[in-house]
């Protein structure tokens, strides 16, 4: 398979605190990677660093073999339509409807007519089983519904990679299953993904491979099967803690 994303020796610190000290990995087309790590290991920081929402100190990030970590903010704008970030708290605009939240990136980044935008918004809401919510306000939605609308918005521009930041955090089991179903639908369309999660069962259901951050580096990189069979005490600590 071909690599769609490649990270080489990424280094990131905040003042004196070193977060990442040489992280390297690649993501294949159509693959979903689960990114695990104890609290404070910089999982979300790593996701944000990939698309320039955090500035890295050293290292290189490649998307389709083209280096993107040194691009200007304006150049990154185009990259972020291809590598989409799904925020942990859904990050919806409170003052506008579900339709307007999802339509926003289309009006911002495309030349679609209002009719075409409406068709696309309805289409993506159908994918996340939220067609009936099109005219509701974010305050009318449960936490799980907000997450699904957030996922819909992150998918509306047809990205190639989706970066999921704790998409099931704080949800009850029914909503977790609904969010997973949505993610699996995206995956079945050939989308690549990186999933930051504390939830091992979720990672098992959606991921092809697991990376675990340890002391600023990759402490484990292997398939779900390798992960489950590992006798490394560090890996075991995640399996026992689930």
C-alpha cells in the first residue's frame, strides 16, 4: 500500500517541557491508526502538529510525498480541506443551526451554489443518521448528536484523512456505537484516519494498527493482533486498564 502521510523525527516542546522527542510513523491509504498513550503524552498535540495547528520544533511531515510542515498559514488552508480535524468537543458554532454549521466549510472553500450546498449538507447528514436535525440549534442536541454533527462537518469537503480527537469520550454506550458506525462508514469509503482515544474497545473496532506514545517517542507500533498478544509490560498496562 502507498503511504498517504509520513512523519519523520517530529520534535515538539512547550518552553522547557519536551512533549515529543523524535516521533516517526506513516499512515497508509485507507488505513486507520489508533493513537494511545497515558495522559500528558501529547496525543492531541501530535494530531494538531500534523496540520500546523501546533508549530513543530524539528522534523518533517509529508502528505502525498509533499512536505507540509513548513507551509505558510495560507498554504495550510488548502491542506486542511484534505486532512480534516474532528474536535473532541465537536466545536460547533452555538449561534447557528446544524445546517449552517455544516455548510460553513462549503461556503468558505468551494464555489458551490446554495442549492448544491443544501444537497451536500443533506447527503452528509444522512451518512451520520441526522437528517431530521438539519434545522435544530446545537443546544437542542445531545452530546452524542453534537459529536455526529461535528463528524459530518469534518467530512463535508470530502477529505482524504480524518484526524479524530477522542470522538467517543464522555458518551454513553449507545452513542459510542452510533459514532463508531459513522466512522466505519467513512472508512468503507476509503478514508484514512488517525484516532486518538483512551477507549481500547473502540480502537479494536475501528483501527488496523495501534501506536502508543511513551516518553516522547513511539513505544509500540503494531497490528491489533500484535497489541493483544504483546507481553511487553508497557503494552499490558493498556490492556489491563481497559
